[in-house]
C-alpha cells in the first residue's frame, strides 16, 4: 500500500513539473500560477521524502 501511495505522489509531482514547464514556456507566463505550482510541488517533494 505504501508503494502505491508513493507512486501516486511521484506521479502528481511529475504532472506539476510538466505544468510548470509548460507555463514557463508560454509567450506570457503567469508568475503567480508558477509560484503556486512550485509550492505544491515542494509540498509533494517533502511528503515523498518523509514517506521513504
């Protein structure tokens, strides 16, 4: 069960990483959206590292 949870967190982390990448490469990136996505990604990273 723990492995499934960890896999789900890593998948969410990858999705956020892709969303950040997509937003930063738009002609007029939304800085507030990027900041929020990065905060979410950091929270997930902390949760992943505590699950190990």
